[in-house]
């Protein structure tokens, strides 16, 4: 499966405002902020790209579902379940 982004791209330092109590508690638990943010961004990117794909293909998906409803799936006559 293709990567969502260039995993070998150089890392950048960024300034992100964050709730001070949340930051304090995360540091107390030795949470790696960079890794946690990167994972959260990857998850959000995946979710939004999936939603975008569904939206871009909504017409084709509906057309296929209508076809299957009218004619069934290819090979239905061979299914044993």
C-alpha cells in the first residue's frame, strides 16, 4: 500500500499553542509529543482522505449499488453461502 505522505521528508520544528495543564500532564507521563501529534495527524489525514474519496465517487458507488440491486452480483449463481 502506498504511503499517505513522504515518510523520509525532513522534520520541521513548529510552534503549537496547547493547554498548559494538558501539556503538564503529558510530560508527567513522559508522552512523546512529537510522535503523538504525528500519529494523530496521520489518523486524521486518513479519515479525511477516505471521506473525500467517498464523496468524489458517490455517483459511481450509487450507480454500482443500483446495478447490483437490479441484477445481482456477478457470480451470485455460484455462491454456496
